[in-house]
């Protein structure tokens, strides 16, 4: 029988988790703040005489470039994370995010520097993508290898909530700047402020991470000389194909649920039902807060009920709550806040994802396995989901609901497989911390 100590987080564990979550939130803020100011960036970094649609396309192409850089940056940092240490890469990722973000706020505009301006913005965006590709898998591995084994679920769920808080922070900062400044002021200087803030806070978070220690799991591998001898990626692709497939499916669930329910829903509400931008964004903030709560609850439940039961129950709630949210929308926005808040809470099932991914790979190649699976799948599904949902909207206005329903089915199938594996005693020793 487990002792109470096996379930208890110590002071150092809380410190590690807090600093990891804070840094992750700031990195996510730095990565997504661009999209909140995409319109004004397009005006400042591209010629004034080109069509609006072309300017918008070019601006979002620069934003998308960050997603394309994620797999490569994540793999490079993960390789060295498995070879030389988790902490070094954990600190490098936040530095690699903070400096480009700060530099974005200092860039000359097209009027000043011509074509050099958007090219510099593109380069900095690629560096941001490389950084976020290493940060998320690195953070999950770092906290999971620090906390007691019986609290890994809570730690991973809480960290995922922290990462998602970066989206909420970006929304709040963008709202504050646009509310307190005239459009002319935002276009001239206001758009630079969130990049300055993100860069400075990122550097502060990197400084605070100096007090973190290397994970006990990595230190033990160093002492026992059991670090990966071969190229970690080769080992992952050769011996852990099943874990890669599982992790990619889980990443599809995580990325697409957040994209559809949290990121796309406000625009869909405005376009399909004429709900005002102010009201839809207020409801979106509530849904995002509930998502954070849901991630923590899901992580806590994993430690006490197991991943299989938590994922199964969470997927059923996701199916019901998301369908009701999209199907019950009306122009008068009745019950919007309750329905959207419940849908956001149900998306919190994604808090189970990092726990399963951490368990799927042995420690020697854990960072690389998670980084490859997560970043490649995120680049694919994170980018294609908005396009796919938009295409389905031509067939049915409930396209977002059907898409999330399909994701919930994937969660149910994985949960069922986990139940079967547990009954058969098929959990291999290499999947344990």
C-alpha cells in the first residue's frame, strides 16, 4: 500500500512546478501575441498599396512559419535534452523565445526598412517556433521527472493549465491595449508594448529558472551511464513506433480541441449568429479560465482514478458539452456563458495527454519521443484543423461540433485501449518513470 508521502508534493516540487508553469505561460504568450495584433502588423510591415487580402495572407504566413519551425527546433533541443540534461535545454528554450520577442518590438517598419522589415519578422518568428517546440515537451518531462510518481498526473495537468494561461494573458493584454489607446496610437507604438513585455518577462523567467535543479531521473541515468548511446530519434522511430502513434493521436486531441473550442469559436459565433465581438470574447475568457481549471482537475483525477477512467469520462463530457455549446447557440446569446464555460471545462480533458505521453517513452529517449510526436502532430493538426472545419461548414453549420465529436471518439477509443491494457497487465516497465 502506498504511503501518504508518495502522494505529497514537497516545497521544492511546488517551486519547480510554479517556475515551469510561469515560464511556459510566458512562452505561450510570446508565441501567440503576434496573432492578436496581426492586422496592425500587416499594415506596418507590408506595402500600403497591396490588396488587403494579400497583406493578411502574408501576415498570417509569417505567423504560420512559427508552427513549421516547431518540429526542427523541438527535435534539436530534445536531442541534447536526452544527451546533456533537461535543465540546460529548459533554460535555452525560454531564452530563445524571450530575445526574438523583445527584438520584434524593436523592428523597423516597412516604411523605414522596406522588404528587410518583413524578412526580419519572419526570421524572428522562426526562432520563436523553434523555442516553443522545445519548451512544451521539455516542461512536461522536467516536472514529471521531479515530482513523486503518484503526483505526476497533477503536475502535468497543472503545467498544461499554466501553458494555456499564456493564451488568456495574450488576450487580456491585447484587450487592455486596444481599450486604452486610440487605433492611431496602437498602430504607431501600442503594438510594440506586448512584445516588450513578453521579452522582459521571459528574461525574468529565465533568471528564475536558474534556481531549478536537474531532474533526479536524468542524474540517475548519468550515474548509471544509461543515457542513450545511439541517436535518440533513431531509437524512438525504431523501437517505439506504438508510443509515437499514441502520442500523435493524443496531440491531435489536445491541439484540435483547443483550436476549435477556444480559438475558433468566438469568430464562428460572430459570423454565424451575429453575436457581438465584445460578448463572444468575454465568454471566451470565461471558457479559457474553465479550461485551466479542467486541466488541473483532469491531472488530479489521473493520480487517483488512473488515466484510462479519466480519459474515458472526460471524453464523454467533451462530446456532450461541446455538442450542446455549438448546437444551442442563438443570436440572443442565451445561456452563452454557462454553455461556453462548460465546454471549456470539458476541454480540460487534455490535461491527461502529457501524463500518457511521459509514460509512453523510456527515460533515455523520453524528451525526444515526446518532442517528435507532439511537434510533428501539432504542426499537422494545428494547421489543418481550421481549414478542415471551414470546409465542412459549407456542408453543415454544426461542423465544429462534429469535429470535436470525432476527437472525443478518439479519446474514448484510447481510453478503452488503456482499460484493456491494464486488464491484460500489458503496461511495460519502460513506460514507468
